[in-house]
C-alpha cells in the first residue's frame, strides 16, 4: 500500500524536520494555506511576518521616526500605552477617512515612483552581489555575531557589509567585508560621515624611508590586497614570521577594519602553512610591539607569529608575560 501525501508530510514534519530556523514549517504552511501553491514573494512575506527581529526593528522605527514627527512636531497623534491614536478621530466621517487614506496612498505612490528600489537600499545585504559561500565565510569568521554590537544571529538578522562602500571605492575583496546586524548596518549608513574616498586612498600610503614599506619582493612569502608576510630577519625560532599591513601606519590600533581582517587572515593562513611543513610545531606566540616603551623599533605596524615546539625552552609557562622577565613566572 503506497503512503499517502498526508502521511508523507506528517512523517516529515513530526519525525524528520530539523529546526535550524523558522523557514521549513513557515514555507509548508504558506503553500498549504494557498491551495498547494505559493510564490517566492508570498513565502518571503511570511518569513518576514514570523521574524521577531524584523518586527522589533520596525517597532523601533515606528517610535523614533514617523511617530516623533506626527506626535511631537504636528500633534496629529498621541500615544496611549502601546497604541498610537489619531487625535479627534471620531470627528471624521467615513468619506473623509477614505479621502485621507487615498491622499496618503497618492503620496506613497509618487514617492515609490520617484525613488524606486533605492528606498530600501539600507536594508539590503550589500550594495553588490555576495555569493552564498562568501557570505557564509564572512559570518563564520565573525562567529555569527555582529562585529559592532556583538549580538548573535539567533537574536537579530545579520548582514554582510562593505566596510568601505562600493560606491566610494570599496572593493568586493573579502578583506573589505564584515558582519553587521541590520540595525548597526543601517546606523553605519545613516550616521557615518567619513569621507571613505580618503580611507581607500590611504591604503596605498608608503614611506620611502621605512624598512617595511620597501620590502624586497623575494622576501614576501604570502600577501593579499592589504597585507603581506615575511620571515623575520632575526628569528626567535625557526619559521618565525611577520605579518605586515602594506599601508605605512605605526600602531595596530590605527588599522582600519579591512586591514585587521587582512592581517588576521594572513596570520591564520601562515599558522596553517607552518604546521604543514613542520609537524614539531605545537604552539605559537603572537605578539605586537606598540610604542617605543613597549619595545617597538620599526614604526610600521607588524605582527609576530612565533612557532613553538615542545621543550624549546625549559619552562614556557607565562609565555608573552616574559616581556617583563620577572613577571613571566606566576
């Protein structure tokens, strides 16, 4: 006896459906409620209805934007508890209400016709296409949390953002992408008045008198758009490497987010390559000297990656605390 459609769906929903998000049950409900057929847009609208984070976002917009103007600036509405009420609503006839609704719709239509898709550009994932694979890599690198406020993906929708916007010279290179929740992304676009053209141009800044600005090509063992890797000229251990941002900048704390991303990526890639060629490496020290009093001698930011091997010193306890020798052991 063949299994019925009902039994097949019932078995899937009760036994096989794995809930990593709201999507599967919402999609099935939407199709079932629409006589077995639903468009992508219909399904997407149901996702939106069931997305509490989006409701919270628009709730905040309601109170901080239109309500503020209509209530405080023009005294057309007032708030009572969790509700907004139109002042003197009962004085309006049914015809007057319909006329006002029609006028609002005309205003809305005219605005949409004028602005088109640009109206909600601030809500889009990015200003260019980001593949699903790349998007996943960016979110994974951020541990599925907003890199500005730290909120996790299960509490608020995350977006892949161009650090330097594409229309201001920013590239689609992975180092120019970051994870932001929709709120931080919207605030960044609305409030950030940095001239990003100057930021993009600054990445090419070099100092002809700086040793790390004029590294010979043959010393470079790896690089990306904003940083490169060399072996240390005076290694602490074998394969001691240095990750250097290409821009001439003295302090790690003055690096832009794109440069931090670029350096971190090379740091991780170099670590993997070192362990691939030397299976005796069992640990690493990562260090940055910032300022003369911290031991910095070349005032171009650089990050040391020092491979460690078992018994390479008698007692490694304390690690980087050894920058002040008497404080290493505790």
